[in-house]
C-alpha cells in the first residue's frame, strides 16, 4: 500500500490545518483495477466525498482504524497517466476542506485467445436477434441501478473454491471473426457446483439471457455490482437480500460458453473491474 500526503488546498483552514493522509491499494494501479482509498482528514469530519476519473463516490468511516475508506476503480480503457483524486470533507463546524492528489495508473497489457462456440452466438437468427435486443434493454435498466447505501461488508470471498481458468481482460476472438473482451474471471467448475454470493447485497436479476445463460446480478451498494453467468439453476429470486457466502444457485454451461464454468464479473459505476484484484483485497 502506498502512503501519500496531500496538503489542504482550499479556504481559510489551509493556514492552520495539518496535512491529509491518503493511502491506496493496490500499490500499482492499472487499467481495469479496483482501488481501495483510505483517508485521514486533518480535521474531524462528518462526511467525506471523492471524485476520480469522472466518478463521484462517498466514503465510509472505519471506526477501528479511524480512517475513511471507499472503493473506486479505473476502467479497462483508461490510458496510462496521473489522474487527480479530489476529496471534500465537511467538518463538525460545517466547513468544507479539500484535498487534491494525482494517482498514477500504469498500463496492463492483456493477451488474446481464439475460441469456438456454436454458430448462433456469432451469427444469430432474426428471432435470436430480437432476444438479444430484449436482453440488452433488460441489462441497461439493471445496470442503471445505483443504491446509495453501502451493502457490502468486509472483504469479498470467492464464489467457488475452484481454480481460475481464464483471467480478466483477455481479448477473445470467437470463431475467427467476432472479438470481445473478457470482462470477468472464469472458475473451472463442473455443472451443478454451488455458486456463492461474494458479499452482502440485493438480487437485482436472476434470469436466463441469450449470451449470459443463467444470469444473476447482485447490487452491493454505491454503484458496485457483481455478475454471475452461465448458471444452471437459481436459489434466489429478484429482490432477495443475500449474505456473504450464501448459495445463490448452481454453475452450468448455459449461454455463450465453451463448456461448464462460472464467470464472475465486477461492475462499478458502469465500468468493469478485475474481480481477482477485488478478491485479494482486505477490506474494512
């Protein structure tokens, strides 16, 4: 974890206030990486908000460490460079103090693989195109859902105790023509393996879709969603609140899949982030 200091930048408190403390994890931030910010403000604060890469987010207070924390992320298409993090805290005296610090982002190069799937997934019929269009509308509605309150609690857990078969960010070529980016993490599990919720949240979607197959989406609050694809069976329904580690269904090979496996994706405020990095983080 890197330790940074950034000085107070705004209003009359700048003359008398001590420095801010800003930490972030992982130490090397790359395109596609989730980022955990930990902040200590120079004055006792009642709230703290942040802005980074065009995203606005709220911090929570960790009573044990006496630090503010928030999850954010850099989308996979983020170019390498240094991007300003803006912090705005409201003090107990109802004054606003601010901090500005540039966070460096390195470029991560992702490999390319060739895959073969049934022809309907690269050249769908008119009827299948209608299904795809309906699914797209459904996903757009779901992905616009942003719960203001944080539901996730502590570190995230794997959805299955299984080896990883394909990593995040791989450029994929289906049947030699159709290209896409692998926006999640694949677990090598046979059909019928229990799938667990990686953290606390609410079920936004539990349906069969054309490409995703058996598809579950969990809202963890503050714009953070986890997606579970190719499932063969659901143990939850839309609207259910689930606990970390709770069974939400069984794995399968439904939808556009080369075989049975579990695809886990992490989506934060409209961008996909590397689930493997999130699962490695120790969170408050």
